[in-house]
C-alpha cells in the first residue's frame, strides 16, 4: 500500500507540473529552472524527514528488516546524492541528443517529462529485480561491484563524441522498424499522419533515445545505491526524487556544461568508491556516514576544481 501511496504522490506532482505550471510549451529560462530545481530538491529533502517517521512507526509494515529510523533516513539521503551525482553524466547525453535532433528549446521540457514517466516504470522493475538478486544470491554484491568498477574504467578511457550519429543508435534503428520516422516534422508533435498512415516525428525519436540513455545510466546508478542499502523502498524513493529534480537541473546546467570539465573525474571517483565498497563488503563494512562524506568530498572537489580551472584559463 505504501508503494501505491508514493506512486500516487509522484504522478500527482508530475500532473501538477505539466498540467498547471507547464501547460504551454515554452523555453525554460535559467531562473525558472533554478526555482523548480530548488522546489524538487526541497521536496526530496522533506521526504527524507518523512522517511524517519515512516520507519519509526513502521507505517503499513514497511520496516520489515527492523531498520532504525536514523539509518533509514541517512540511507535515503546518501542514495539520493549518489543517484543525483551519477545522473549528471546523463545531462551531457541529453544535451547532445537535443542538439543532434535540433529540438526546439520550448519542446525539451515536454520530452523530459515523458522521459521521466518511463524512467519511473523501468527503474521500479530494475530495483525490485535487483533487490531480489541481492537477497537471494550471495555473490550479487561482487557482480554489482564489478559492474561499477568496469563503468568507472570505461568512463575514464572513453572519449567525448560531440558528433555521434543518434540516427544510427540502437533505439532509433529499432523504432524505424516499427514506424516510419518523418524527420522534417518539428512542431511539437510526437505522431502525425502521412498519406493516411501514422508516422513518428524526430521529437519522438529524441524521446526514445533519452529514455534508452536513462536505462543505460541506471545500470550504473542503481547498483551503486545497493552499496548503501538493500531496502527497495528507500532505493526507489531516493532514485525517483533524484531523477525528478534532474529534468529541471538540466535546463540550469545545459548552458554551463563546458565549465565543469572535471566533474567527470569526480563521478569516476564515486563509481570507483562504491564499486570497491561492494567488492569488500563481506570483509570490511564502510558505514553509510563515511560513504556520504566521501561522495560529498569527491563531488565538491570536482566542482571547485572545475571552477578554479575555468577562471585560471580565462585569466591567461
């Protein structure tokens, strides 16, 4: 029942967002983006307080493992921070997708909105499967740890490709086998009629690529949260609130991506840390509070050094 209550809350907030505050397509300004990012972050922080009382009173029998309310709250905030930080890399991909498909700024919010709807469904399925995997297979932590360390190495050696041809990407190739794609329609529609037959537009293709990229990034971020807790409700709620804020954070950061060159290395550090933590979990248990401090330290270092480097380059 508590899962249903939470999902109703999330979809209610999304319906209010799209149906009331963003009913008309328009370009999201940096100021508006910052306001909405602050709102979503505040809601996420307040829900962390709610987590304390939910687990303290064992509301609707959610606290099956006897987790202390303080630990549940700390796990939630740490999971939220991990998901939000690892999702930053997804912002770079979104920017490339919108640039490649030449998506008008006023339609980008709508695409990200529907992308989040899909992300809620996919991530719920992945988290439930992952939680069952961790609980029923002793070696699951090693598998997840290895995935995270591999992802860190892959991110370290891969080169940025601003000229990736998303028309040749796997999701678009699969989409083109089901529907004809009319690349010329850019008026905000996802579907159109052409000679009496339904076709999809470039906006729908962009939506599919954004959705697929979120699934790919979830393969990294979801195992990372399992290094903090195996409670599926805490993992899911922290995950969802992070991606809810990510959409508005995109509009705030999209114009400043070139100023945060070293955030990539901070994210690599986060992946390495949580990956190693999972690999040694059977022998050394690192407290959640220590994990939170390490992750905050890595992210802060990435932000501060990026700002310092950017100002130093301008000074020269």
